[in-house]
């Protein structure tokens, strides 16, 4: 009898402690709209949506007072679901969360916010959906429209098509919003904290896989808007740190807009891009701050400026160290009517095992332009960094009518020291490396060694850079099909380059024909 009395309470306690099972809510079967299903859901529920196009603005709440966490939105089995933004007028924080609150504070009440699906709830998953926002103007407060507006942590976008309006420069496909907004309490009588948004919004650990992001002025955008708003209100620098979001984007296609827009404004964040295809835009990724790593990515077909530009945006990225950007096993391919594929102005950037294929036949075009004297006046408020750098290792430059690398626009005091390092790389160019610009009294250094610079002019130092150059060959690399947007073309046939790098290994992005390094190019 005593044994039975012991077991029975344990069973009861186990039942009481067991978590409730996640439910599935169907639309329109169990809820008339997707938003109604979100509000009816419990944490961890799945919302399955029937076939069709749904025109509505959706808000997944995530304040300290009211949140819906770990929700999954996906089509029902066999269904195709399109969610189009209605761009309706929000009624404040109750329906649009922190963005609605910010919109009200900054004077946008009564006007559409032009942000379709706002994700605040932690752990939200969007799967197998097409989400679009055809806004033609953007809102009057944060100046942008967005298809998916991410403001929550640990969110996932899986196998989705996210698109902004293809015919204007107002939109974003994915907009990652961060920041410490409690500073606005002083202006609003504590409204931010009272609404449950006193803690910093970090938008951490965003995951995008197998998706397509396209169109708009910036297909992918990150911003600490609190920092930006503080500067606009005269707080220079703001009395709080910038907040950087984070995440990983994998096996995703990014398609640009050929009007005035670009591919991305990456102003604050710590993100890794793996095996992505980034192409077709008037301008490309503009990296203004944070830490960015690109692995096995293909950049091609930018019609006007750069495929990548690294130029700090202190108004949005904050007084952090220079943007820190790494490109590993990437390819930059196409023309460059503004004379370069990649431009580095304000940042520390490294390229490892990358290919730069210039298809333009103009003599002024180069794979990389390093312009360390482009630090703008914003830095006077925050203090200049001690140095900036561009490092190139085991890369290929194919520009038979142009240049591989241009180092120009030297620093002017008090701008930082400039450091260019080029090693173990192959140049098939007219001029391998050109170093120009007048001496401005600030050190700029070029360390160029153990390369094959197959060019009429290997190194042209007309700008009084402090140059260290050694062991730079000038032999035909005999590429296996050069000039094509395919890394296989940069497996060279010249065996004299197989043991020419500083450690006795092969030069170039992938080494000789028998190299297995090409296996890393999983995108192609």
C-alpha cells in the first residue's frame, strides 16, 4: 500500500510537468487570415496555409509583454502560397510592434508603414513561401519598404522567395533591424520600456537557406536604426553602443534591380554567406560596418559600379572598428563600367583563393581598387583607426586589357596608414599592380611577393608607396580555358607554378590541374 501511495503522485506530477504538444492551425480552415492564426497560436505552433494569394500585413509579436515564439508558417501539403503586403495604416504598437511604436514616435501616425511581414517573435520559421511587397514609395519614417522585416532572434527563412518591387528603389526584400531604443524613453515619458521594448533588439542568429531574395533598392539590408535616429537628434556620438545582428545565409540567390538600386546595404552585422549566387544589379553589396564572411560565392553582372564596395557608414554602423570582410573561394566575374569589380575604401578586407575575371576590354579596369584615402569627415567625430588593409592571397586576376589591382587615393593626415599585401597569386593582365597617388605624409605600404605577375608591367609604383617586392615571376600561367565565369578555367597547366608559393605549394586560387581544391567550389 505504501508503494502505491509513492507511485501515484509521481505519475500525477509527470503528467502535470509534461509540455503541451504543439498544435497545427490551418488557414482558412481554423482561422480566416494568417494574422488571425498568429494571434490564436501558442508558442511552438505551426500555421499551415491553403493554396492561394493572401494580401495582408502580418505581425508576429515579440515584446517583453506579449510574444509569439517558435511559430512556423508554411503552406499546406501540395499548396503554393503567396503573401503580398497590403501596406495598410498601422494602429500603433498593438498591431505593428516596435516598428509601430517607432513610427508613432517619429511622426508617421496615420500613414502606411510599408513593411509587409514583421517578425519579432523569437524562433520564427518561414518555409516554402513567396513573400512580396510591391510598395512603390516606402514609408516616411524609416524611408524604406520591406517584404520581411526581421527584428527577432533565431529566425529562419527556408526555401522561400522574398521579393521587393522590381520597378523602384524604395524596397528591401529582407530588412534586419537592430538597436537600443530605450534612449527614446526620455522623449516619450518611458513609452518604449512601457511597451516592452526597453532591452536592445539584437536580431541575432538569422538563418536563410535555399532561398531567393530579389529586387528593391537593397535586396538585403541591416541597420541599427536607433543609432541612426540618435545621431539625427544631435547625439554625436550616441551614449549607447551600436547593436549588430548576426546570421548565416546559405545556398541562396540574390538578384538585384537594374534601376538606381543595389544588392545590399550591410551597415551593421556579423554574417556569413555560404555558396550564394549574387548577381544582376546596377550596384552591389555596399558594406558599411560589422564582420562579413563570404565563402564559395559567385558575384557577377553589375552594370554600373562595383560588385562589392567596402565603405564604412558610421551613422548606421556606429564607431566600431573598420568593417572586417573576408572573401574565401569566391569569384567576381563581369565588366565594370566604373573601372573595378571590387572597391575597398574604409575597411580591412581579405581575399583568399578568389578569382577576378574582368570581361571589359578597357585598360583602366581592375579587379580590386584599394582607395585608402577615402575616409570621410564622419571619422572626425569618432577618431580615425590606426590603419586599414587589403590582403590578397592565392587569387587569380584575369584582365588581359587592364590591371589586376590599383592602389590609389593615398591617406591624408590624420587618416590611417594603408597596407596592401599580395602573395601567392597569379595575374594575367597588362599591368599587374599599379600604385598611384601623391605622397601625403601618411605611410602606405605594399608588400608584394611570391606571385606570378604575367604582365607587360608587373608593378607600377608611381605614387611613392613604400614597396617591398620579391620572388614575383613573369611566366605564362597557361590557364585551362581563361576568361570564362567558371573557376575550372583557372586550373593552370604551367607546372612551373606548382611549387612557386612561399611555402613551396602552388600559386593561384586552385593550383595546377591535378589539384583537388576545385572540389570546394560547390556552387558550380
